């Protein structure tokens, strides 16, 4: 078995060595960005270009595997997992610096935290899709913080409500599509939580929980961004 490439490589389990590596890597990148925020602000455009190149490379890596290893099985290979949509939104933002795109990315990207701390059907760190998973989710989580430091972006309450509207459309789409193609988009077929809960209860729970996550994310983001960007007052005076 080719441990770097084969589909048959076993998935990781929660809090095993691979999972802890993913968490440690994410925390390390987060601390690096927070402690080096002056450099991030100073070299914002160069960093943005590097993130863009890495993100595009991750997309090429991901879909190359789906084509050559899985024959592009539409039940799994389409860009309809919310993490993949977040990646595409990130690429659009990195090209355009459009804050409306970033607002949507931020709220959709909140699911990436759950994927890090409770991974579902995730490959080990030495697997090509494990590497893709880490790059994808790390960029999705860090990009809003980068934009907050580099370009003074802030999430908005209106953006949270708009993002929830888009989520409802997305959820309706994948809920309808999954039975047609035997898909697992938004992990509705292989649930990470509440596996035995009836669908009549699970769906409303998902919808209510998502709204709560978006609103909580909005509140926490303002606190975290304020802490990171005002801990060193000179950052603000440099831009002024």
C-alpha cells in the first residue's frame, strides 16, 4: 500500500498522534501570526500572494487525487463540502480583497474549527489528502485573522445573517443532491455527531446550531481581533 496516495489508507482517530499533530500545527501557525503581526502588516501583499499560491496548489493537489485515484467519483469529488467552498472563497478573496467574500468565508469557515478538533474521515499527516486537509483548513481559519491584521477587516452582524441565508441555500442544495449521487456533502450521510438521532430532529438541530455558531463567531471574532490588533498600539499608528 502506498501510504502517501492510496484511498485504502485508514482514517485517523480522534486525539491520536496524527490528530494532535494537526492541532499543534494549527495552534503554532496561529501563534506565529499573532506574535508577528507587525511583520504581517508590513508585508501584507507579499504574504497574500504566497497564501494564494499555496491555496491554488492545494486545490490542484486535491483534485488531482480525486481524478487519478478515485476516477472523480461525484459522490465525493465535487467541490460541495463546505470546507472546499471556503477554499474557493478564500482564493476569490485573495485575488480581489473583497470584504463581502471574506465575510462569507469567515462564517462558513467556522466549521473548519470543528473539523480540526473532531476530524471525520480525515487521512493521516503523511497522506496527500491529509496534507490537503491541513492546508485547506489552516488557510480557512487564518485568512480572516490575516485580513484583520493586514487590512483592518472586521466581521459584521449583517454579514452573519447574510451568510446564514447562503448556508440555508447550500444546505437545501446538498440535502437534495446527496440521495441522487449517494453523496456525503456536509457529512449528512456519515455524521460526525448524533449518529443515531432521527433525521427529523437532526436537521433542525443543525440549522439552529449553525445560526448560534455564526452569532457566537461574530462576537468572539471581535474580541480576539481587538486583542491581537490593539495589544501593540504602534500597529495602528504605523498605518495612520
